[in-house]
């Protein structure tokens, strides 16, 4: 603004403008697999966006993962560098309304099985800090199964099985991990061809192949398979009936759980029933026993 000699005021054609710098930014973080298995490598993506009206320089990126875990940074984009002696990064030259994506990986190890952990990030200029509203949470799969086998129906002495006994075997399978499972159950009686059918949830199932897969067993859920077997003379001669049930959850043919059971066999007990020919026996009178 200028003032003339006659006291009047003139407005300049192009008055100078002043822009007030307003540095501002946001940060988000995502993960490509929130339910990994042991041995998997998961990838995190950090996005820093310049929402202010000035170029950002000297931002510090600090990554924090639960349990002291540490990420490995991927190839860093232009303007992003490692800060010596730390696992932190520095961002410079991020123009207004621009953004930068940074990736990091983490290899899931055996001790992570069943664990749930968060990974967050802080982006700071030394005065102001920003973190994601919803840092990603990861739960590592921990597939696990247990199996139990019981037998009943032995009629011999000392709980032995005798020829002709109809033994009932019950195989109980439980998902003791934290992820849904398909469980392949196998039994020696099935693989030997001694039993071809069984029952699951009131439905007859075919086990002539030697195994049966229970599909979609939920976490904490149990299922029971029952079948009967009639004891033979050969079993009695052998002295025991030995068999095992196994459960495989990796589809690799190697049992993840196994329960062996041994049933002693024997001959039927000899039972003698004696009765007197008269309720009262007189001295000198004949006494006959019937058996």
C-alpha cells in the first residue's frame, strides 16, 4: 500500500501474498497375511502421505512389533534412508500431497506358533508424531490335534476278550489348535481289512481304504468314531489284540497324533454250578450233586 503526496492511498496492482507453512502427514500400515503359518514370511506396507502444504524433510520412521520382534526393511524408495546404528528410517523430500510406500518383512518362526502380535509404526518430525489408527494384528496358526482310543465289551476274566466277544472301539479326535482342520484318521483294524465300516455322528462311514477324513473340525471341537470287531480264535491264540489309531493334519502321511491300545485275550472262565438233591441232608442218606 502507498500514500500519495495529496494524502490519498493507492492500492498496488499485485499485492504480495504470504503462505503460512502447515506441515502435516498421515501414516497407515497393512499386512498381506494376518493368519500366517510357521515358516511363512509376511509383508508389511507402510504408507506416509504428505497432507500439508510444504515439503517434508527429516521425518523419522520407527517400527515397533510386540515381543521384541524385528522387521527387515525391503528395498527403500527414493528419499528414504536407514538411520545409522538403528532399525529406523528417515524420510526427506516428500512433496506436498505426495506419498511414499515402504515395505518390511517378518519371517514367522516356531516360537510364534499360536501367538497374536501387533506391529505399529511412528512417523515423527521431532515435535509431532503420527501412528496408524488401526495397526495390523497377526495371529500365527497353531494347528494341533489329539487322539484317544478306548475299547469295551470284554467278557473274560480280568477284563480279557474271549472268542466271539463284540468289542466296541471308540476313537476320539479333538482340534486342540487355533485353526480349523481337516483330520485324516487311520486305524490298524481298518488298514488290516478287519473292519470296513464305522459310525460318525450317527452316520455309517466307509473305512475300507484304511482311513477317513473328518472335514472342517473347528478349534476346540471333538468328534468320535466308533466301530465293532468280533474276537477270533486267532486273537485268543495270539494273547493280545494290539492296534493303534492315528491323526494326520498335514496331509503328509505322517501321524501328528497316535494312540496305541492293547487288549488281553483268553479262554472263557470255567464256571461250575453245584446243587444238592435234597434241601435237607440226613446223616447216612445218599447225597447227589448235579452240575
